[in-house]
């Protein structure tokens, strides 16, 4: 459900009211969902259940697994709140545990708020790191996808000043393998992987740094030797345009903003965040908690529905 002080409850209710393409359970707070449904005038019954085995596939129901202490009914919306941050963390942990045990098909996450989690003493940059640590996953990556682009990141939530030290042959190879794996999970039999250069013009032959020559080029060559259709490094200012035109199936970007700005520029409505490398499928909305509009009934649930549909497509 994400952070109850944000738009998570609202977009979950809207998605369920619209009708999803498969049954689901919500790890969250029943009271928050009931309040959202009442505000939206949604004719949905919110049922609190103890575990997935009690879930019903009946339309018009939202089955909620209460895996954290109930939040106060007067929880202020649109504000950092430690209780909401702790609860959001509990929800995702419970979902991870059920996914690990094979009790659910996939995890789809609404947004949590990092500052609210930090206020509760939970120090993670976001969902990705929680998922990886709790599932004991060493090699993982963030991928954002929409109808026009797929982008996977070599480095994720680190300061730009620290990126260069993390651009290593091992990191590049991990990203290339995960990009190939993600595309195959999405039904692409022979993924074409483009690697974006780190430096302007992919280093321009060493004129603007040697990382592209000394680290990225050898990794691309090694990936090709292993049978992957990988190419690059390509200049970062044009590779996303080429991928959007259909030359490539996925772009491996070197750092957070290099990869996410092009995807988000195309719109947040249908973008999906995927954590690649986990022992289960996890997708997410590609937006935040939107505290500025929480409780106003205007949040768009399209990204949540897109994330749900992609989770189904990536699982048997």
C-alpha cells in the first residue's frame, strides 16, 4: 500500500475499483483504505484477513493483510509521519516474506516516503535496497520501463561524486546480465542491449576520461563473448532517442539521472519500476508519495495498473 500519508491508499482503491486483470491482496492498513474508498465514493468492501490463504477473488472486495499496528484514524495526510513510515516498511517486508515462500505470484508496490521511514529509524534509500537485503540478493538492478523505453541502471541511489568509483568491470557485467534477463522475462527472445557511456560523447576516445575505454568497452566485449547482443558505449545524449526509435530493446545507463530522466520525461502515467535480479518479480509505480495532492482524490492510478499488468506478464 505504501505510505498511508501519501497517495498509496487512493491509487490502490482506484485500481481495485476499476478492476484488475487478476486477483490481488493488499499489504496495508484497512482503515486507510476504507477512508480512501469513502472519500472517492468507491463501492468496495475492505476485508481484513490474516494471510493470503483467506483471500477472496470476488469483485468488489479489497482483501487487506494487516501486517503492522493499525494507524490512527486521524493520521495527517501529506506530512512526514514516523508511524506511517514504519508501517510502509512493515508492509513491504511482509510481502517479501510471502513472495519468498511462494505464497504470492509477484509484488507490486505503491510509493513509500524515505523521510517518513528515516523518522521511524529505518535507514534505507528506498524499496530496492529493502527488497535486496531481505531476500539476500547480491546482484540486482533498477529498471524503469514504459511503452517506449526500457532503462536499467548500473548505479542507483548514490551521490554523483561516488558514481565513478562504482563503475567497475564487475558492475557493468552484472548490469548487462540483468538487462538480458529482464528482457527475456518480458518475452523478448533476443534482447538488443545498448550501453550508455559514462562521459560526454562516451569519452570521445579518451579525451573526456578513460572509463568508457578502459572499463565499459571491455565489459561490452565480454558480454558479446558470452552470447549477449550488447553494444556500446554509446553517447548518452543520443542513445535513448535511438532506443525509442526501436534500434535497441533496453539501455544500460551508468547512473540514476542519466537513465531516469529520459523515461520520466515521457510521462509518469504508464512508467513502471522493476527490481531485476530478485528471486521473485517486483514492479512498482515510477512516482513518489505526492504529499502535495494526498487526500484530494486527484491522484492518477495508471502507473499502478501498468505495474500490476507488467508483473503478470513477467510471471508464468
